[in-house]
C-alpha cells in the first residue's frame, strides 16, 4: 500500500484478500485504457476495475501474491509509467 501511495495511486487497505484496488481516476484514463497502456509500455499486468462492475471504474485490481522483488519492480515500472502520463497531460 505504501508503494502505491508513493507513486501517486491512493489505495484503501484490503481486508481479507491478496488484491489491492488503487484509484487511477486522476490519470484521466478509463481503467481499461490504463491497464492496456500499462501492459504495453511496462509489461505490468493489472485488471481494469470496470470488469468488477460499474463501481470499479477508475480503479485497477492488483494482486500482491508475488515476491517482494517482483512487487518492487512492478511498482517502479508503474511509477515511471505514471510520470510519463503526467508529462503528456
């Protein structure tokens, strides 16, 4: 959670699951656009929040059932992606 907040993605603490659901609303992208661009540009896969229902739009679903090394790398790549988006805005 700290990693998401540090790269600019607000996130509630998950309760009883191994998924985080950070907000991407400030990027101006839909959850599908964000997930697709993130995958194409950084090779980090997330689930667009809209597949979980209309209330999920503006969020992405991220599993943290992986090694600390993989999670750290994914967060670094996501941070770089967010910086590039900010420069385009």
